[in-house]
C-alpha cells in the first residue's frame, strides 16, 4: 500500500518546549509579515504533555520573549521560588550551605516551580490558536531523504504489523509528513536525532555528550509540611564520593512536591542501581520528614544530556535542524533546560521563516547556529 503524504512548510517532530516554541514563533512571524505558512507538530504521546515529567524550576525569560503576556493568558507558572536551600547529605544527617555562599546557579529567585507537562499543554493551546496543526499519538519512525541526501520530512510508523513482522488485516502504512524544513525536537537521545547525528557527522567537532538518568516522583504531602516555592537541592548520600549525581525537592502548588534523583551514567560500580539509590534517598531524615504521611501520585524517568555548550553538535543539516534536548540544550550547572529549549526553537523558527520567505527550501539554515552564538 502506498503511503499518503501531507505537505507543510515546516514539520516539527516533538511537542515539548522546543518544538512548540518553534511552531508558535513561525506562526507569529507569519502573522506579523502577512504571510501564510503551514506548520505541523507531531507528538508521540497521547496528548501534548503526556511524555513530559512534572516538576521543574523554570526561568521564564525565554517564555517572556515568546509570549510577553503569558501571565494574563493564564500560563501555569503560579508558584514563584521563595527560598533556596542546598544540603550535603550524610547517612543520618545533613549540612545546609549558608545562602550567602551559594553560587549564582543555585539562586532561583525570579524563577517558578512548575509542572512542565502543564506548561507544554498550555503552549500547545497557544500554538493551535495560531493555526498550528498538532497531531498527538503519532511517533516519527523514519527520516525521509531527497535524491541529494537532504531531509525532506518524516514518516510515521506502520500499524497493524504482526509479531512475525508481516502485515495483518488491520495493516495501515505510515503517513509521510513533508516539509521545506524539518525540526527535530524529540528530547534527549531522540531516535531520529541520533540517526541524523551519525549520517551528517554532526558531533565531529564537539565534545562527546555526557548523560545522566533522572528519576522523578510527584507527591501530595501533608499541608503542614508544604512550603510553596521552596526549592531544595542536595548532594552526597546515598551516592559514593566517586559517583556524580544529586537530588531535589521542589514544592509546587496544591500540596504537591516534585522529588527527583539524578545519577551520572559514568558510574563505575556495576552493581549500582539508580532506582534503588533513589529509594534509599527517600529514607533520609531530611526527605522522609517531608514525604511521611503523603502519597505518591506519579512517577517516571528520563535521560538527561548534561554535556553543556561544549557538547553541542552542529545544529543544522540539509533540510532540517536539531532543537531543544535533541541537540543537548541543557545548562547542567543551573539544572535547567526548558528556557534554553524554548529559545533554541525560537531561533530555529526565525531562521526557517526567513529562508522560506526568500524562496529557499531543503538547504542548511546557517542563520540558526549563527543566531545562537550571538544570543
């Protein structure tokens, strides 16, 4: 069966902060310039935000650039940070670093404790209001190339394939989504992003990427223990001194606390289990006191690209670009990435819009990495 195809100006793979910001910025530029531009976002989750783990401290500056009136539009940034704490944990106690000695990267006043999933749902609403076509529940399974080897779009996966790999009676081929440019915003170690990195040797001139594993849980705790806007970071126990990692407690609204534990994937102990270490972490008196009497209501895990600016690959290739965590836009020292993801999507969108307006298609958007270096 032949695949159906749909044609757009820009196809965005991934409905996270970067992908949605790119789609919104493209439509904003089209409106400002009286142009018509077709933008499609495909998202593997059942809905926008479904694969975004709740719990983050968000720097709002990129969002303010993208949607200056986000407060009046009801963006779910409702809990400003009111206090920072940093703890070094021992087996039975902890040492609090005086706030006067905290480096700037651990000072979060002006930032917000958010559910990033809710932020993405809100961004999805803003994108749809501007005319962006969003298709949740569709995973991009294949990169499509033109006769010159440039990217011309993606194809979604086939459905109705049996265990033997052969089509069943319910077989439906995937759909081709074709664009003048395709932005890949799949998150850390995206399947298609890794293929593009290899095909176009995008990492040839950068440091190797550094990865960690982040585990998160969302807890509803006793109201007497809840401190909306309190941000607690910690290091030390239960990890050994030679194992990179850290942990956090973010007090959100509605008696919710996001609990997280990060382990660098360079650990040398083959018996170390990040999940088990996370469970031990929750038994520490400084953490147990907060969670006791509460209930866990959600949990998950994800990979983290922590190499920073020196590990960023080449961002563009013929017909497309990497944005957000597909490229590694995480500022590990600040333990933040959503603002950088949004900004990267905006910069790629501006480069893409300019190229399309000038009649270009399928080439390298060199203005995007140039704008990043100057930003």
